[in-house]
C-alpha cells in the first residue's frame, strides 16, 4: 500500500507540471468566521502545517486552485467528522472548497475534527552535555512526525535546561488569541512528584521555610497577596504559537521552570512581546532558544545563602530547582545574527553587578528598551551568542554578529 507521504508528494508533483505556473486564487479560509469548533491542520507537501496570516483584520489561510494539501485531525482517536479519516489528501478547488480523495467537496467549516489536534511526545537523544533528555513535542501525521518545539529535561533532577522553537513572523500576529489556557501536564514525567502542588504558594512557602529554617522568613520571600511568588515560567511561550492546539501543547512542566512572578509578568513578558513584534515587523522566521542556568539562593536564618528547590526526594536531594538566570537566544538564520538576553530571577537579590556573567551589550541592541536595572521587574542584560556559550556551555554554540 502506498504511504500517505507518497500520496501527497505525487499529488503535489502533479500540480507542478506547468513550468511557469500562474497564480490562481482558489481557497480563502477566514478562520475568524468559518472555523469549525475543532479545526483541522492543513499540511503541505513538505510536511509543514500551513499557518494563517493576517489579511486586514482577519486570520486567513489562502491556497491556489489545484494546490494539494492533507487535512489532518491528529492525535489518538481523532478524525475528520465528515469522513472518518484522520488524514485526507485534498485539492483546493476554484469554489474555495477542498476536494477530498473520497470525492467529497467540503468547505473549511465542514472539516471539523472530533477533538482538538493533540500532540505527542518523543524522546530524541541527550542534551545539556549529558544529563538532559531531548523531548520533542509535535504532531504524528501518519508515518510522519511534524515537530513543534523541543525541550531539554533532566529526569533525575526534575529540572529543565532549555526549549527551542520557531517564531513565524508572517503568522505570529494571526494567533488564536481567544484560546483559553489549559492546566499544565507532567506528561508522564516527574515520577513521585505532584508538580502542580509543589508550585502552589502554600507548598512553596512551606518548602522554602524548611530550606531557610524559618516560616516567618519564608513569608518574607513568598509574599501573600503580591506578585512575589514562584510561577510556572514558560520557556517556549504559548504566545509564540498560532493555533489553539499548538498553544496548548506548550503547557507541560517540562517546558517550564520556577520563575518569580514579578519578573515573569514584567521584564520577561516585555522581552517575549518584543521578540514576537520583531518577527512580525521584519517578516522573519526566528529560531528562539529559551533556557535557565544556575540555582537561585536565599539567605537562611543565619544569613547563609541556600539553594532553593520546590521539592525533595527521599534522600533529601533537591528537585525542581529555582533557576538563578533565565536566558533567551534569538537567532535569525537568514542574516545569521543572534542576540542573547538574560534576566536575574531573584527579586530579593540586591547585589546584581557581580552576577552579570557575560559582557553586557544591551546598549548595542536598539530593541531592548525596558527597565533593565530594575531588580523587582527582573534585572536584564545582553550578550553575544559566543559570550553566552562561554558562560553557559549547554547554550547553542553560535559565533555570529548581534541581531539588532
């Protein structure tokens, strides 16, 4: 039996017989007005999900007449309700419908899935120079895997080092902003730990009290009714992804690290928005690495700095470490330029200059304009990709000019 991939490749090749093809507008799908409740993924011949772009104020997918795609309702038990198929090769017609291989000609609104497209997790080697395991998040489309983002997870330490994803500048403004956030999932990892409970303010205060030797001191570190508590800090953020299924796929604890909320909601949030806006305004596709480094410390009752964790194993080994630094490396593969931006994840740290671990070049990066030295919002500094690698040896090894 011929595989799905070959069906798509043959169909795609048949549409390319004209050496000088003319643009033939055929299918325009307005995702704001014609999406079914569980929209499918449309997959091109290169095994990429076709993403919408903004046309006026509408999120729109446009295909030429005779373009070949696959309609995918992905994930265990999922299928196109109109056909019962999980994957259906289809051709765009001049009537803005898709002609499926079973002969049905359906509009986009008729191509609803039984459920939302659901990602799978695949382990794919090691990372962070050994202790980490690469976990790939993505879609299984027949025999083919379509990657969404990768994360580097340490199973022993219950720690995460970095995540890697792509921001598509053409489509970043066409994200599904109406999607509601799901709960975070352990995805079968963190055995023996209830990670959600460990992140609760009651539990993190209790855990920190045990580390610093005082409940009253812990209450000064995790302040009830304020923004000074440890949140589930995304590495590959949901806002960088377009459709609801992709956004929801970022809600794994393997894609997070404990981040003080006053930093998460302030300078780090500004950085994430700045990078997305750059991708959109410059119409570029950016590869983004987001990671953490070192362990945040707080003074105990004797004034001794102690490393902070959210959990411990039966041997009293710290698990789910609170990182000292968050870092983001933004790489434009076309210009082959990159800039690293780092933030200190500790609003209680007032001795900042000694913790700047690479030569600060923020004054050379015009799009870094926020309150860099505000420790409450997250003290921020920049460095070249090469200097980031010198400081953090599991960061990408890129010796390229600054992305400015």
